[in-house]
């Protein structure tokens, strides 16, 4: 994108460069099917992306962030089925129902078709998100093609599909996942308006604004992204008042919404030194090279802006900056695209040594990226922290058989999914962690973690016993004798993790039942 906000025109190629690019395009799949449909048509790309993301969704069997369940599916379940826990944010009215209503509609359909079985209740929401994710993949391809060209777009799509964190996160039912899709789609229509006729330009820009407003409604902090885009446009446009009062205001675009309180947990530089580099992983050097070589400072500036603003805020999480990960991967695609176009000297050398079968630089790069991202994606998606998901699916099946009367979760609050996965209206209790208005007051979850034995002894003395107890193996060591003394026996154990994250190693999730 040029300094005026329009896609940079491609320079005129020399004949030998054009000939070589045609060879590259042909070898990378730019051919025509028997009926004349290009292999790289957007319909084919979307079909392939949809199949990939559906498989992606089914492979996700691990627990990442409580909001995936407690701030979306749990709320949707309550709306449709009449029971489900609302956290303190919903009781205070600081959350928008727009995102949960997407899944409420899904639950309504499942209930109507009598498909609200344990498998569908666990898998269907992520399969729905996989549909949105595939649309994001297509528009990421279109955005790359708009900013650069089709060759770059193909490599950018490869980067998007291979990146471990995108695979790990984009099909989860987090508001950040849908926000990411809306951001990419909105940016495409916003930038596409620069190269259209006047009438189409206004229509495309309004569509981009509408999608931006939708992204902010889903997650108010999305305004950070669109503030950057809007300010750039205001600096360059001659009709600032018309843009503000006749395009932005009627759509109700709000840059200053707040999604809630933030709590300091990481140093200010965390996104630059740990967070975003971890998300990009081995794509990081290619993204940096792509930014420097392409000189698309406006679009790369968006990444720096978002990381910078979120660095000022106290509470930091990987998922908060997910919307700019596709932008960084576009630049990785640009770097690979440049690498895949050998110069004339390399072409002559290969012709003079036909027996040389050494892999090219780009082939080595592809092997390196696949080898470093695919294992990471599969491990994090299907192995690390899967006990939290497995135990709820198990309890759902047991409840369906009438074997569960009530459940107590003796673990840090929100460590598992809840009614949205169990899908049975029976008494459940978890350790509350609602923020106190008085500083220094520990919540139930904190008190339990400090003294598990004392906390549970007091709880058992003052309340009735549940039929089932769920806890991590790290606390089970201290509570096992107490549970046995109250006639609880271990009935199931689920692997959870090989290494600790922010607490002691929670190697497994254990279920005890009252005998």
C-alpha cells in the first residue's frame, strides 16, 4: 500500500522475468481445469479452506482460555436452554450479547433437530467457527492480492494455514477469533475502495465501516485497530467532515468503548519480546524481512500500532493481538514470494547442471516452516491441557445415563467448560473468583489454592456432599485421604499436561465419586 492508502502498482517486468514468473505460477498450481475454471479461483480456495478449518476444528481438543466457554457458549446455552452460569461481567451488564447470540442460534437449531447430544454440543460450536475462519482465510488471500499480487497471495495463504497459533486459536469460540475474521474482511473492503470508481468506492468504504462497527460490537477493543485506519484516512482525505458525519456517525462507529477492566500481569514490552514472536514462531524472520523489503509502511504500521497500544494496557494475553497476526503473515508470504523467484543467474546455473537436485531456498524454507509449526499446532491443539475438555464430555455422558446428581469443582475457577458442555440441568458448584470491591480480600479460588485441605474440610462441614468431585492431580495429593474418609473413590483420571503453565504441574484431571 502506498503512502496515499492505495495498493502499490506493480512495476513493469522484463520479458525474461515474466517468462520465469509464468513458470513459477504454472508449477504452483495456476492451471485451468477441463471446464475452464482456474485452479486458484476464490471458490476453490474457499472450499479448500473450509475443509481445512473443519478438520482444524475437530482436532481442537484442548483448553486454552476460559472465555471460549464462559463468555460465549455458557451465555448462549442459558439463552436457549434456560440454564447456564453468567459471570460477574454479565450481571453488571458490561458485555455484549452479540457474540453469544451467534451460538445461541446454533443451539436452537441443534435443539430443534434433537442433535443436542454430548458430541454435537462439544464440537458443533467450533465447526460453526470454522466456517467463519474459512471466510477469513479467503479474505486474507484477497487482501494479500489487493496489496501485492496473486503470487504473494498464494504464499500468504500458505503462511496462514501453516501458522501454529492460527491453527490453535482461530476455530475456537473466542470473541477474538470472530473479531480477527471481521478485521481482515473489513480491511479488504476498506482498501478496495481506493481503487474503485467513485460510486463503488463509497459503497465499499461504507461496507468496510459497517464490518468495522460489527467487529467493535463483538469486541469493543477492536476500535484500537480501526482508530489507526480512520486516522490515516482523515489525514489524507479532503472531505473529512463528510466522512465523519455522513459515513462514520450513521453507522455508529465507536472508538472509545471499553471491554472491561484490565489487570497487570506482564511487563510493558511483553507483546514485542514474547507474545507476538511466540505467535509467529518461525514465521517471524520472514515477516520482518517482508516488511523491510515491501516497504508497505502503512499496513505494517498497523501491527506496530496495535502491539504498542496493547502494551500500554496492563492485562496482556496472546489472543488480544490475534487480529493483526494475519497481517504479519501476509508479509511472511511476501518474503517467501520474493524467495521463490530465482534470478537469471540461478536459472543459468540450474540449466548448466541438470543433475543437481539440491532443494532451492524456498523449498528449504517451506520444509523448515512446516517442520516447526505443524508439530506445535498438533501438540497444543490435541494434547496440551486436554483434561479439562475430556472430563466434561465424560461427565456429560455419565449424566445422560443418570449416574451424576451433582458436581463440585475443587480447582481454580473456570478451569473447565460448564453447562454448555455438560448439557444437563443438575447442581454444579465451582470456586468463585468474582473480583471484590475491597482490596486484599481473597476469593474462594485463591483461598483454596493457598490451603486446599483446610478449605475443603470447612466446606464439607458446612454443606452437603456432591455425588462427584473434579480436581487437578496437583491438589489431589493433599486431599486424597480426606476424600477417602468421606467415602469418595477415584473413578476416572484424564491426562492434562506434560508441563506447568502458570501454576504447579497439573498433570491430570481426576474425578472422585461418592460411594
